[in-house]
């Protein structure tokens, strides 16, 4: 069993001018490919683990053999996080649906949510991710993780993610991570995030 780097679900230039084509190409073809290859290499001698969906492997991170745990966190996390990241990106999708209501209820308003999310993204020192997650109590929360750590490993359900590694923005935005975060708010696929929220709630209800 090997994990596959799927093509992006959109053209490399589809998110212009917010996320530029050159960055999307190197991010997907080089960075995401490298995580995929190293994840496969890490699990080369562990076919039983590699037979599981990648997200499931990361959910069980703490139960994996110690010898490979950190490598799975790094490369498997990178593989899964980027798959997820691409899935929630789309230009010109209205902020609406159940998720919009839930965000307004939890954070006061869309503007306030963006402010809080930006704060998390900017305060992640060095490399990592900012997230909107549903926790096990069914609450929306903004979190951040270091390097390629995923909220899946803490039992949370990711609804939205922003890669704040420099490779995600340096070509276009250089050191201006704040501008990159502002651009991100224009390329969120709220329809899909709303669908994920719906599925996440069902999942919690039937546990
Ligand atoms: Mn990345």
C-alpha cells in the first residue's frame, strides 16, 4: 500500500491573485510530494499501518511504535494536512449556511472570527498551521499546531486550515504573513466547510 499524491482539485492558477500559481505549483509538486514520499518510506516496513487511510493513522499517532511516531507526525501529518488544505480552498464562495450561523454564534461575528483566526495564524512562531476545529464537545474552536501536527491526533475534527509555513507564502508575500492570512479569507470554500461541519456533528451525535 502506498499513499498517493492526488492532483489538486483545481488549476494551479485558480486562486489568483490571492494564492499565486508559482507558489501553488511548488507547494503541491515539491513540498506535498516530498511529504508523501517520506510518509511512504516511513511505513515501508509497517504494511499493517500503511493499509489504513492516512487520516486514521494520524488519529492513532499516540499508539504507533515509538520508532516511527515522530516521522509519521512529520511526514504523515504533512501528507494529511495538505490534502485537507487543498480541499477547503475555492474562490468566490459566499459565507453562508449552517457554518456561518455557528461561527457568528460562537465568535460574535464573521469579522471577529477572522480577527481571532488571524491572531492564531500570526502568533504561531515558526512553522505550523492555524485551524478551525470541532472539539469532542461539539464546540467550534480556533487552534494552532506546530510543524505538521494535526488536530486529528488530539481527537478533534478539522473544519478549516491555513498553512503558515513560509513555503506557503514567501514567493508572493515574503515576510508579510498578515497579508497572506488576509488573502486566505478570500479563498475559503464555505460550502465545503459547511458540509464538513454537518458531517462532524453527525459523527459526534452517533458516538
Ligand atoms: Mn505547506
